[in-house]
C-alpha cells in the first residue's frame, strides 16, 4: 500500500532530511533520500494554490566536486522515478536509465554528480495525491492541487538549493523529462550550463492530449476509482489503470517496432483459438505491461502527471512567441529526436531549434535514425548514446570539469 | 434494450422474411428487412462451429433491374450498420454514407440497386451476441461463436441468394468493409463483377491488434461487463465501451486533422481550470464520441467484430502468398487509400495492388491526398468521390448498365 504517514513533516524546522537506505522489497520506507519542507517554505503553484508541508524524494549517484560544478539533473518521464540506475528498491528491477547512467557510461558517475528527483505529484516518495495530507491525516486524493511542469521544476529547484547546487552542469530528460528540461532552461537560465531535451515538445498536441484523456477516462470510469478516494476504501482502480497504460504504451512504440517485435505472431499456440484470450503476442505483451504497471504506480498520480503534460505550453506563456521563452539564453542546448517517434515527432524538436536559433542560442540538433519509436531514448541506441556522450564531453571541457 | 425475441425463427420454413417498415425512435422492432434462416440452413463458420437459426438484417436502396445486373453490395465498417443513407431509425441520424449514396449521388440509387447487410455478430438486427439464442431463450453473450470476416461474407451471400442476385455489379467497402470486399472477390470471384476496397488491408497489423485489444480490455475490465452476461443483469459496461470507442476514434483521425480541428483550443472557457474536467475541446469531443456510441452499440458485438478484424489474414489462408488469394481473378478492382490514414496506410493498399498485379488483374489504384485520416472515406472528399464515381461509371458501361 502506497499511503504512508510522514514522520518528518517539519513543523518547526524548515527542512528535514531523511536518507534512509532503501530497503529492497518495497516496504513503506523503501524510498531513498527525502527532503521535507515545512510550513514556512510553502511551494507556490501555477494554479494559485500553495503547497504547505511537502516532501521531495530523490536519488543521487556519483560525487559532487569541490566547486559544485559537476551536477547533472536528470528529469524522469511520466511513469519514471528517481531510481535512474542500479536497483530500484520498489520494483526490484534495474533503474530505468541504467544503460546510460553509471561509472564509465555515457553519463559517467565517476565524472558527474547525478541527481534525479521524483516529480511533485508522483508516487515514489514525493508528495502526490497518494500521500497523506498532513493537514487532514487522510490521503490527498483529488484534494491535491493540480500541478504543472513548472511546479515540478520549482520543487526540484528547492531540492537543489538544499544540496547547495547553484548551477547545474546539465539538465537532461526525455519526453515529460524533456519538458522539464525546457522549463528549467527557460525559467532558470542562469542555473543551467547546458540542457538536453530529448524526444519532447514545447506543448502537448491535440493527439497527445486525446490519448491522455483516454487513459484518464479509463481510470475514472473504473468503479474502484471511487471518485478518487479508493485508498479510503482499500481498493484500487486496477483495470482502468492497466487500460490507461496499455493505450499509452502503444504510443511509445513505432508501428515498425511492433511489426518487427510481434507482427501477427501467436502466443504459445499453433493457431488462433477463436476466443478472447491473448492469441497474439502483442496482446499478451500489452496485458503484461498493464498488469506490472498497476503494481508500481498510483492511479491518481497518473491523472495528475498526465494533466501536467497536457497543460504544458511554453509558447502560450510567452504570448505565443516561443523564442521569448529563451530570451538571450546563455544555455548550451543539444536537442535530440528520433525518426520513428510519433508521440513527439522530429517536427516538435525542430520547433524548439527554430526558437533557439531566433535567439542566436548555442544549439546542436540531432535526429537519430531509429525504428524504436518514442521509447528509443530508453533503449540501446548507439548513435543516440554517442551523440549524448559527445555533447556532454564537449560541454564538460568548456565547463572545466576534470576527466575521471 | 437491445435484446429481442425473434418471432420469425423458421422451424419448418427454410427462410422467413420480415420487412417491417422501420419505426423511427428505435423500438424493439425498428430494424428494416430481415431474413431468418431456419435449422435446415445452418451457417458453417471458420471456427468449425455451425450457426443454426440465424437472422440477417439488411437495407436496400434503388431498384433491381430486370436482369439483376445492377446490384451493389456495400459492406459497412466496424461500427457501421445497414442504414447507409436516409434516416437511421435507430439513431435518428442520417445514414453513415449519405454523402455518397442516393439518387444522383456517386453511388446513384437511380442506376444501381444498393444492398447493405448488418454484419453477422452485429447489433442492428443481425444475429450477434446481444441477440437471444433460440436454443436457450437467453442472450447469446459469450456463447456466441467467434466469427471471421469470411463468415460475415458467407452470411451476406445467403442474403444475396435469397434476393436472387447471382452476380454483384460491385462490392464496395472501407476499413472492415474493405476486408469484406477483398474476401468477396477472393472467395466468390464469379459473383463479383467489380470491387472497391477502400482504406483497408489484407491483414490487421500488430499496432491495429494492439489498439483493438485496449478496447476489449476496457470493456472486459468494466465491472458491469459481468463476464459478458450484462444483459442478464440489466446493466451494460458503458464506461468500458466508451473508453474503447475513444481510443479507437483517435486512430480514425490523423494528427493533422486533430490539430486543425482542435489544436489546444479550450472548451467554453477562457483558461485552463486546473482540474480534470474537459478543458480542451479535443477532450470534450472524445467524451461525446464515447457517450453517443454506448447508446447505439452493444459491447459484446464490439468484442466479436474487433476479433474478426484481428483474425483477418488473407495471405495466411493462401500459404502466405497473397496473390493466390486472387488467382486468375476476373474481377475489376479499384483500390483506394488516403495519404493521412495511419490505421490502414497506403502501404497496405499497395500490397493488395502488388498481389493483383502478380495475377495480371484489372486493377486501378488511387491514393487520395487528404489530411482527414482513416475516416476520410466517410467524409467530404471530392477527389475520392470523383475516383469512385469514375470507376463505377466505366465499369457500369462495360457491364451494359443503362444510364438513369
């Protein structure tokens, strides 16, 4: 069960810190480092609401150097979390970017100090709708304020302040993580030396909003959702959340990847069964994705985080002139897209590049040839890794970071 | 309520016919012409099962000429029905192809005799899982045998036999209707003078199966589905069926069409509400599509018909050599696709054309430039209508059909 009482809500202290070592297996205290901000440090939200008494869970990898100049903030995607590499104590699986992050890897933790914060609204230790509202002692559920990408970034900045990191060497993220990267570079240009937005966009398209709405309706239409108060009834909208995940999962893969991986191959059978069992491998795969997801993710968090993505619109915040979001930006950018990504197609990345060009920004843009779709940034893609490593290496040299 | 007892199941007569005039408003007898086949005329199904005592509902428009040579069979898509033009008595709306079919229109009912049969497994009068099994007196629900596109076509052939139509002048259909067209031309080449498969494929792709599986899981995950026996409990899996429709609906439109129609426009409001209401027009539109769909469609029919589409694989039935499905075909084909259709992309149509070319068939192929996506075949698309009309006119002349 995901509800936990928070022993460390600071009533008198501004910030309390708990860095309990993760207990594999996912007990109620299995999350790593957590920072709790007391009532004197409320978080001002885009909606106008203020969040009083909130906690941010995060992981760090590597070592912060003496002048605090080697920090990389990795921003996770919709269903990601702070466990970037090594084991995720909650799922027992390897971190979601273990391919890329670690000693000697592309994001080399022997050289860089890597931080990843579970987003505000998430369900892996940071305050979200599945957590207990300290003011009521009950789960927030839908009384949790609706948050935005900018709110997530504000909360991350609070963590960085606590860690004494004034400027990030780099902020990196794919998909929703990329939205956070863009928000970081736009809102705090002086705090970002370099930025790598990957497979992302400055706004969610109508099609993207539509897919998210299908997922939300699947969750909210599940009788076990109970108007969001399922935790009070000790149930969970499992079926709805699984369907939301299945629909979303299709958008993460390209048609070509689905064809290559599954085609019309049957699942452990010689011929079709004339029934509604998972005859096809692709059906079995999707059902599996749905069922493992509901074990690790909170349905209300899914609602809040998808909403934050839908609301993101960096141009709208600047009178529809996107370049103003990057006015005289000093940040060095590397914008990356994948040819077969139809959720955030290359067109979206080009729009970012055009806006940066209009500000004469330092920007490199690489479209990676891949048939793996949106999820390519999570997968083994040597050209992508080479691009990312190359950019980081050049920027690190410019920043004066020592080689390991 | 969709369950009806069938007064006309022929026990002693081979075929009984009821041509009650449609009663607008959708009473239990609102369906038009119906043919009921008695126990001495069972339908042999691909699954090996036989369907004993079944009814096919159909509509006709125009007049069959003296030598019965001017009949066009229109095959409807997944959620279509036999009400091609004029008013649909069940929904009260215009027929789904009213733009194309009627006196003086592209499919001119002054010249052609148009027939459309509600598919086997459907829910508009033809026998399907929502109908009563005459052997038990209870709704078929999941005891209904799983059917295929070929089964649908066999049942249509029974109707044509009854109408005394030996050869169709043309068989036309889009999407699942196009699968039926291909099946007709392949299984009964001598009964088809010409064929127009539109926005279709000889097999469902992994991505298409995946989207269908999401829809099925949404329905089957709805607690009101009750293992398929919802009619016995006087409930219906409304939420699940609506989600299935919403997910499918996204695939019927192109990303460009969604952008053009909706973009990020808000629904009757000046700014976002920081909530889970339908802030965006595209959300409101999708919710509306879901809610009107559940009023007119049966959830179990949705399961059966999507399954039939998933199972369709014309090449697999011919040892993976697609051209064998059209061996020495005498049929004149016009294959039509739309540039922005990502559900059945032009690549799928090209595959049909290549197979027909390999048999030196008489085939014309037109890819229509459109940004409307898969649904373009249902919408105002002058180039498409010109193509269809031109092909029909030429074929009619060859067939010796008089101009009206």
